[in-house]
C-alpha cells in the first residue's frame, strides 16, 4: 500500500473519530436535557401540600388544624418529633404529616397598617405644650415607670383621643410619644378596617392587637376614628351592620378579657361629636385631649421648627408674618415655608426673603379656599 493510500486512510479514520466524539458530546447534552425536562415534569405533577398547624400531640397521633379552621385526628410520624404549635406539610388526600417546616409568625394585617419606630422627638412638636404634658402623663409615664402605678395602686389609662381641626399635629404627637418611649408605632386608618365580607373587619382588629402585643411596648394609632366608631344606628344597611361588628370587636379588644399590658391606644378624629359614647367612656379612651389651631406663640414655635434649616435674609419680619397667619394650622404654616422656598428657587436664589413668605401666605390661603369651595359644591 502506497504512502498516499495510507494518508487517505488515516484522514478518513481521523474524520470518523472526530465525528464520533462530536456525536457522543451531542448525545450527552441531549440526555442531560431530557433528564432535566423529566425532573421538571415530575415536579410539576406532584400534588400540592397543605400547610397545617399542630394543635396537640397524642403519642403516635396528632390533632392538626387546616387553614379553614377544621381540626383532624391524624397519624403522626415519630421521626419528625412535632410538638403543639409546629407548622407541618400534609398531603391533601389523607392529611398525613409529611414534613415539618419553620415559619415565622406573619400577620396578614401587616399589609393594612404602617409599622415603624419613629425618630421624631418632642423637639419636633411646637405650640402644643399642654397637650404634650397630658400625653406624657397618660402614655409615656406608664410605659417608662410602671412600678410607680403599682405602688400607688391604680391602673393607668389604656388610651387617649386626640380631636381637633385637620393639620394641628395629632399624628405628630402620637409619633413623638412613641419615639420617647421607644415603642413600636402601628398606624391604622379606621376606614380600612371596614371590609367587604362578614367578619373580615373584626378579624383584622383582632390581628392588629395580637401584632401590637407581640411587638410591645407598642402604640396603636387609629386615624380617622370617626369612620369606624360613629354612633350606631338601630336600623341600617348590611354595610353599616358590618361596620358595627368591627367596632364592637375594637371595643372588646380595648376593654376585654385579654390585658393590653404595654399596648396603648391613641385615637384621632376631626369629628368628635359623632363618636359613639361607648368608645369614649372611662376604661377605653379615658382621656380626651383637644388639639386646636396654635395661638401666636405656638405659630412662632412651629415657624421656627420649619425654617430651622432654611436660609433666610435678615429682613424677614417674623412678627408681621405671624399676624398674617392668624388661625393657620401647623400643616398650613409648614406649607407656607415650603412654598416660600419654591418662590426663591424659581428666582434662582438660595435665600428666602420676606416677599417669598408673603406670596406663599396668599397662595396657601387661596388653595385652602378652593378646597372649601369644592367641598361645599360637591360634598
């Protein structure tokens, strides 16, 4: 056989070997892909497992509670070593306990409330010295010095009601006392507690107070309390009856069998006159604190707080401004300071002058008048 023929044979053998390696690699990749697809198919065909709670363990058996509240007596796996309160996975057909899982306590109500640790101190509150002292007596003192009340032999009040016009600092007071006591601040809007389905609102109220107890010391701040705790009527629609059920659950939580301990309630409303007497009686919201619009001295304190970080020219006459902002609320004074800053920015200035504040006062007053006209026209 000639050299040329040998080279041809070697070339063919090399090509065949290379092709064989390529085919083997492709075959391996295809097998891996098929196996992964098979595993994914098997995983998708697995039946869903139910998360249940173990209520009681009785030797080789256990009483479990499924999500709808029903309880079942099932066989327990001795190797799992479950105890009462554990969360387990069960098959939906026979409810056999298959696996123990770790679940952190999660409240469904957390999506309806705002939970925070406020950092606003009493220095952020201006013109409300009398209200500040009352809140500190009722909320701060029992949380900081509970032994004092035990020695005297009295039970501290459970909560307070802050009432007054909008924008006077009711929420600010509640956040300041929460910061002063290092308490968890749970803010709830009363209207969000009234749900569509029967019993849902009452369940939310119950969960809110369970959440508050778990995060104690805590302050539950219920804004727009009048939307939930308005005077009850003998005859009403199904929606009103559901609102009444939610309200009755709130009454039971405030003054029920379970002690509130280090949980305090602060309600806020602009319409105290329509509240049901049941929520205002001693033993529930014991102290009623009016938060009015600030006087001249209070307006000056609020103005000083909001202009603390602003660059003002020396010609700004605060006395004149205070006279022009008669009957302004704290929120309106803050709005005046913000608008004055905008007027300076529009003129490409870094300092705010007297004319900026005067124009801001006119603008805020016009905006307020527009709101009042709109409410009168459309309700």
